[in-house]
């Protein structure tokens, strides 16, 4: 990676748009910023080993290797704490409300369009890269790509809201350890392998909503479109049979709350 950075810097010199001293200074500045980021990351808790046990009981998730189980102890970037916006406890899995949601999952008619979308949102593009692709496209359209600080701000907001929203979502998951629909009714067949962590709230809904709200703030003329995209991403998890609708509702509310705090901070960063 260091060689790639040096090659990129040298390309500006060879193109005749920077002096060699400019590129050298830029590389050194980048190294110093990276040192600060790494220093902050080292004590953030992300390398801690889990020494707990999986709880047992009615309505509890079943498994032996819960994924992301240490995330509730990671240090967020903007949130005051991982549980700052923790969703309220989900209802008992034998309650009428959950029985109604289970009926909706059982009765959902899978067809090619909704199955295709469910698989798409499970793909690397749907999980990770789409949001940056939208940002890149819209920055190109409105010429923000010619303003490196503003472009960097957009990418940074997307990356950091994803990080904090992921921590917050897993805080909720491991506060409640709620079982997945197919654990409540083994006759439910998910479209793909169910992620190895509790159901409530939905990570996908949380993360998609958080990123689409940031994109709506950065590119307001695309707000309606990107919010619809975010909702589809969350809905796809119910179509796939791996989430209850209540997981999506809680995730969307959580993602919006996390994004709201980022946006309020962004409004005072001097960029406007």
C-alpha cells in the first residue's frame, strides 16, 4: 500500500500538475494523519476476546459462536456510548404481535423479483459498496469531485456513520439475544444462510438507514430516492425470511437516530 501511495503521488509530478516537494509534503501529511487514526484505534476495544457465554431460555437466540459479540464494547466515533440509542426491548416471542409477524413471513409469496432483490442486498454491493457508488456518482454530477475536501467529507461521513451504527445495532442485538424467525418455527426456510447473530434489531436496516440519511443530507435532491433504496434494503431481510418486521422498524429508527447525531455535528464543522 505504501508503494501505491508513492506511485499515486509521483503520478501528479509526472503529469506536470505538482512540484516534487508538493507530493512529498502530501505523503508526509498523510502519514501523520494515519498515525493519529491508528493511535485512536488501538484502544477502541475491537481486538478484545469474548469470554462470555450464550444465554439460554425462551425467545433466546441459539448458537455457539455469535458474530460481532464484542462490538457493544467498542468505542464509537460520534455516539456518546454504544447504547445511546438502544431500541426498546422486543415483545415476547409468543405474543400476538410476534405471532402476526411470523404469519406474515410464512405467507409471504416469494417470486423472482423479490428473491432477486433479497440476494442482491446480501451481496457485497448491497451490503457495502452501493452507498459509496451513489456518493461518487452524485459528486461527479454536481462537480463536488473537483473539491477534494468536500469529497473526503462525504466519504468520511458514510464510513464513520456505518461504523457507529454497526456498534449501536450490535449493542441492541446482544442486549436482548432475540431468536431468529427460523428458530421460532423450523418450517421457515430462509433464502440464504442466516447470519450468526441475534435477530433484533436488523443490522441491514440500521446500517442502510444510517447511510441513506447521511446521503440525503449531503445530496438533498436525491433524498426521496435514496430513502426508498434504504427501505428496500431493510425489507429484503424479511423477504429472505431471516428477520421479523419489528427488527426492521427498530433498525430503521436506530439508524435514523445515529445519522441524526452525525448530521447535527456536520452542520457545525464549517463546511456549510
